[in-house]
C-alpha cells in the first residue's frame, strides 16, 4: 500500500487537483494544505506531497488546524 502510494506519486502527479501534504506515518490521519501547518510540525516521519483525492483514498481527512 505504501509502495503503491509512492509509485503513484512518482509517476502520476498532476497539478489540477489540489496539492496537500501528508505525514508518512502509520498513525497519520490528516492531510494539510500548508507545509508549515502546526499539525505537520508534530510529524516525526517524512512529509510527502500528494493531492486531495490521493489523500482521501488513503482515508485521510483535512487537518483540524487549517484556516
Ligand atoms: Zn494541517
């Protein structure tokens, strides 16, 4: 699952869909519009760039700290 996610990012990234950031942690539950969001400051793993639709496919929800 994680590998597929990384491959999808590498091969098929497109800009039409909103770019978001996710913490590459097994306990991650949210995606973020801002790389410097305070929700991501707590991330002890790699921060990955993805899209809203990919993040939602992974079951992630919009972070509660966003404006
Ligand atoms: Zn956030």
